[in-house]
């Protein structure tokens, strides 16, 4: 994409145009906030496969789109992702898949949270890290990992304007020009680039008044500012969040390499950081806030109706993703990932089929899917947390079948991947190599197992599985025993630090 062309059509004078066409005057750090459960998009979204990892029709996830959105801008020094500790390897895989040769050497840094504390602590940690690494004049572009933006040229123009305001020591937010009277978004009353006030999610009547006035924008949750400006404003308006986050960073474990930094936040000190959003903690209190009004094809993909709208409707208003057979069906969104779905004589429904869970909902009630998610979580049901295919740092496993005293898994280990040296008290395991080659530690033995060969791991044996080859290792694992839970594991060594 020709960003010189994009920046030249923005509404600056010729001096500004020349400055921005040559790249931003300071380092730009796209900062991706990747958290939340996405409970309204269950059963595709799960606690350990949240909304940012949902794949759209083009095969890319929302997280991948957010990363590409940032790295293709001018003068990017590195990307910074704030996410949960459990999701870092999955996130790295997502980036690696789309980086290509052009962005393969770009530094990708991570701040890893042990649990969520809302956006103010996340942004405080990001600003402190960027100030220490790149200086207080470096610019953070804060992006949500689970939003969709379809107009990249318009987005680039909006960022260029936001960067100009950020260099004037403004905290900049992006306001979306509303296309309808939405009650699910917060609003910003604006006068040009000046923020008059932030307002909470309105009633429908109030939202209609906002839309008619032409002075209100949707609050997108995206921001742009220099590290120094945000730190100064946080010192004024939420000093406890800033101070406790700084203390936490000082006590946190760091790993650094040529093109990455990982900061694993210390759980004990992080628990003392107040839980608050950046809107409440800073933006709504500060008198130093600017807004960039923009039309960039933005959506927060907040429901299955929003996902369905990404698919063109047929003549009967149906939107279909996957293999579906319809008869006398209208105004439905039906998605199936693996098997055929038959629908007969229905209207206005959402049907989402996954290998282990099925959602059927009235299209007018899709916001309430989060209630089902909450019930599943309260009951400890596996489907709130995991899919049948589970991602691990070394690869994936898929539960094919399970019953009393047995479980069958398909295990895929990436080249160079190595599981921990471990032991199970209550189960034995049979491993059959389907393709590739495995290096196995089994008790006192170390052996290589080729395709169509197998080994048996008795309960109580220390064991480890490794892929020493250059192609995926695919295995079938049959577990048997009195208890088959994933928590029956004792780790002795683990290269991934679990």
C-alpha cells in the first residue's frame, strides 16, 4: 500500500504534507491490547481462544488484522502487545503466520498479564516500557485486538492526523462518525478536534438525538499519544495506578533478545494495581484530550449479528458461512465449521455450530449470549474455556473421543517443539506416530519413534515428547486410567517456563 500517497491527500498545508510524507517525525509504537473473553461470541470465542483469535471469512483473525494495521504504517519502531500470559505463544504464532519477509525482522515485544486489570494498568505498563525503551517522545498508537477496520487508507489518514496532535502533547482518541443510533457504544461530543465531553452508553431516544445533532461520535477505544504525555496525565489523575504499575514492572521477570522483549508481570504486585479503564481514569478527567473524527469502516464485532453482516445475504436475507442446506429459511445467520447444518422453516435465528457446542438464538437476543457463557463458567463446564482443539506452545491437541477411563487425542508438535518432562499419577498413555518422527523420553530410555511405530508410557513414568524434524509430528494418544484430567501432571523441566 502506498502510504506516501495516502498521507499526501490528508488535509494539511504543504509544509505538514512534506513532513508526514517522509514519515512521522518520531518513533511510532503500535500497541495492541489483547484481552477479554468475547463472551457474546460464544461458542467460537472461549476463555483460552478469545475474540481476537476468531477467524473471519478471509482466513485472518481479528488479532492478525490489528497487527497488520499497525505495522504497515510509517516509522514503526516495534510492535507492543499487552496480553494474558496464557495467550503469548498463540499470539506469537498468529503474528508469525502473517509476517512474511517484509515484517519478519520487526521487533515484537510483549507485556504479559497474569490476569486482567482493565485498560488503565495495561496502558500505564505500555507507556512506562516505551518511555524506557524509546524515550518519552515516542508515540504509542493503542489498538484493540478485537476490532475490525475495513478502510485502511482512511485509517492511515486518521493516524497521521492523530500523530500531529500527539506531537502537540495531546491525548488523542479516535471518534467514529456514527451511521446509526447505537446504544451499545459510548459517545464523544466534539467540536472539530476538541472534545466537549464523553458520555455513557445512551438510551435509544438519546442516541437518536445524538445522531441528528451531528456533533457526536462513537468512542472507538483507540488512542494516540506520546509516552511522556500519558505518564504526566496519569500522574495527575490516577497516580496510584501509575505508581503501582511502575513498582510491578520493577519486580517483573524480563526476557530480551535481538528483536523482542517479554515482560511477565509479577502477579502479587500486579494484584495491587487498581482496576480501572483508561476512559474513567484519565480521558474523562483530563483537559488535554483531542479527538480525530473518522469514517474508517470500524466495528467492534460485538455480537453474532455484527459477524453475520460481514457476509453478503442471499435473496431471502440469509447469511451463510460453511456447509448449510436450507429450505423455507429467511433472515438467518448460520455458521458451521466442520459439518453440514440443515435448516427448515425458520426465520430470524442465529445458528453457530462448533464440534463441541451449538448455539441457537433469536437474532434480537444475541447480546444475551454472554448470559449463557456466564452460566457455563459458573458451572465449570469445559466449553466456556476450551475448544476440542487446544493450542499449546509446542503445537496443538484435539480431543477425538472420551468416555469412562479413556480419552483419545490427536497431537501435533511443531518442528523443534518439545513438551515438558512430566509424569502422570493416574493415567497411562499409548503413543502412535502417524507422520513425522518423535524423540521420546520414557523412564530411563530415550528413543526415536518413526511413522507407524508406537510406545507405551506407564503411569508414574517420567516422559517427554519432542519433534526433532522439519515437518509437523502427528500422533494419536490413547489415555487410560482412573482420572484423565489435564491437571494430573507433574512437570520437572519445561522450556516454555510453565
